């Protein structure tokens, strides 16, 4: 359910509530939770995935599995070298099951974590394992992944999407109007980019 709380020429701020959590990029995922993630690919493959489901990679940085990110800014870069007009992002919900944190290159369980009862491997952002320094997830069983939407990268890049918890660190509730005025207006002054604030 969406609540539009402030609209200006440059900014749309809204409150979004869902049973599927949009966990912030650097926050450690909890076992047995369902989270929203993203997967960047070509238009052709995106349609194929929507129809038939994901086909796991046989190998990769974390071994076999489906590679996803909770950071949409990472997903929109794929496929590497492709034109934005041929890029799409699949928005998915993932039942992560049991999660293994892999936070160093050469980790003992980096490639075989799933043989020890884990369903998802998670690389935190900033640990130097991913070239972009963004976070990465690998889900071993594609049946844990459900496609929610297909998003065109060419359209996504016209927006700046900022995510906030509905509560600030001191426990008070965020004001969408205040966030729009204090963050989006100075950030995008003079541009034609639409700023969307998600308050979850």
C-alpha cells in the first residue's frame, strides 16, 4: 500500500508498507526471513526468468547459486557492457532460510557453504570481495525466489530512490515532507531527475 504524502515539481515522497522487508544494504539478514532483492540482466533473459524461474550459476564468487543484491544500484549495472535500453532489473522476494556470512576472500566456506546446511550466502558491503564494494547474495535453491516485477533500467535511472526506515534512530517517526525538503531538494536542484523517498 502506498501513501503519497508530498509532491512537488522535483520530488515525490511516499510511505510504503509491505510484509516483504526492504532491508538496508549493510544490515545483516536474519535467518528464515523474506527480503526484497534485485537481479540485473538483459530483457530477453528477464522475460525467460519470469516465465521459467531462475537457473542457478554453476560457479562464481560464492560458488553455485542465483546471485542477487539488496542494492538496486548494483543490479542496474548488469549485464556489464550492455546498453541501458537492453537492461532490466528483476525485483524479487527471497526466503533466505539459513544465512552464512562470507566476509573475507578465501573464507573456508566461500564455495561450499550450501553443503553445511546454509540456504543463502551473504557478502557485506565494504569487505573488498566485490569490485563495486557493494553487498552480494547467493541463493542456492531458486525455488526460494519469487519474481515480483520487471523494471526497465532506462526508466529507473531517471529516478533517485532513497530508502528510510519509518522510524529514526531516536525512535521518532520520519516526516516525508521534511526528508523531501532537506535531502531531495538540495541534492537535485536544477536537474530533471525525480526523487522518490521510500519510507518503510
